[in-house]
C-alpha cells in the first residue's frame, strides 16, 4: 500500500465525481519543508512561525527571520504558503521573552493576545514576512487566536502601517493575503461582519475542539474525552462552512482533523475543499479522496449530523471506509 500511495502522490486529489481538493502541508521546521514536496503537497497551509523561535536561545532578528521565510517561499515557488504569526505564550513560552504564571494558560496570554501586547515582536515579524514575500502573490498571512473585531482591526492597522513604512523606505514588498485561524469559538458569530477584512479563513480544529468542549487537549485526566468528532464540534464546523460559502470566503482546515480519514469524509461533505496536514499523511488522504464521490460524503454527513455521540459517528465513518476497500 505504501508504494502504491507513493506512486499516486503526484496525482491530483480529486473525488470520483470531479471535485478538486487542495492538499497542503503543515510545517514549522526547515526539516519538513522538502518532505512536503516529496509527498505531493501543493503548498504550505500552515507554517508555525513560533517553531524557529522556540529552537533558538535568543530572539531572531528581522534579517534572521527574513532568511527563514524567504527560504521556505523559494522551495514553494508559485505555490501558496500560509505564514501564521507567532503563536507563543502560556504553554509555548520563549525563554528569552517575558512570561507570567497563569492559572489557565490555554485561556491566557497566548497567540495574538501576546503579540498585540508585545508590538515590536509583531512588527518585526511582519516586516520580515512582507519583505520575504516581495514579488510573490501566493503568500498568505494568518492570525492566531483572533476572538474579537477589536483584535482583528488592531492587527490590520499594524499590518498596513508596516507595509507603508517599508514602501516609504523603498524596500520591495508584497502585501500578503490576510486571514485568521478560526480556533476561538467567539469568532464564529463574527465572521459575517468581517467579509471586507479577510481574504480567507483556516479552521484550527485542535484549539477549536479544545475550547468548544472545554477540554485540555493535552491533559492526561480529561484528554480521553477530547474528540473532534463530538457532534457539537461537527455542527459548529458545519456552521462555519455554511457561513463561509454564503460569504464567498475561502476556507480550509489545518488542524489534526484534516488528516483523520473519517473526519476528512465529513469535511468534504461540508464542502471544505482545502486541507493542510503533516506531509506524511497526504498520500493516504489523497487516496481516500480519490475513492469517494462528493455526493457520498454529503449523504454520510447528513447521517452523521443526526447522531448524538462521537462513538456512533466514528463507527458510521469507518463502516463507510470499509465498504470502499
Ligand atoms: C489548531 O489549533 O488546530 C492549529 C492548527 O494550531 P496549533 O495546533 O498550532 O495550535
Ligand atoms: Mg491553535
């Protein structure tokens, strides 16, 4: 099977009834940039910029960062690359940045909440990304943990200020497409208000599930209850998919769900046509996509949305997959 999957890795991810799905790779380290291409990734759907920061002992300069970002872009010429701004703080502290001990780190000073309070950090990173993006129309910028209009507006203001600053300095730049991670549940109801502000959204199902279920995804005690196939998560994903379709807003999924075969069937059923995952999972997911029709995934989803528990949902999905072998 492994050889077969590998052989098919350069074929397009298209359902039997012709729906084209874009498969991208998640990345954070230089080391997983090239495997992405080997496994047939059509771009980088989530570059976790905090990773290069975390493996260093001091803050990378603007130039250091620009080199990292430029290198990534150069390997994915003419392919989309989605840079997520720093998602640090709380449980992902940087040894060389201020930390505050909090009772609930997952609900605390992390992601955009952290960088908006440490603006020089955000500004330096944006300068490096915009400069590295010069001459490239395929660079995307993604904001983590956005939960309010005030936060989004503040980020956009900083972005446009940085852009203007670089233009004034005569530095060649490109303004990336701008989007948010949909991972804090409070942003869902706000999406319709943000049509003019966003070029795309990417659903971070890891955190979204954690926050919808009020379950620490890493806890040894309650982690056993954590399941993105929980009906409440699926109904919420359906709402996001429907909203983005109505808004004509491109949507992708970049959490772990995007590489779970059963979940992928359901995401397809919802009309989601872009998935980003760890590169090694791409061949299997592509193979699944190539064995189903969109109509089948819609029928499966309709059945799944009638269920009141994740166990029954997983069973339905697995039965469906077994019937395809
Ligand atoms: C997510 O929350 O689903 C996500 C992709 O981001 P991370 O796992 O880096 O928090
Ligand atoms: Mg997240």
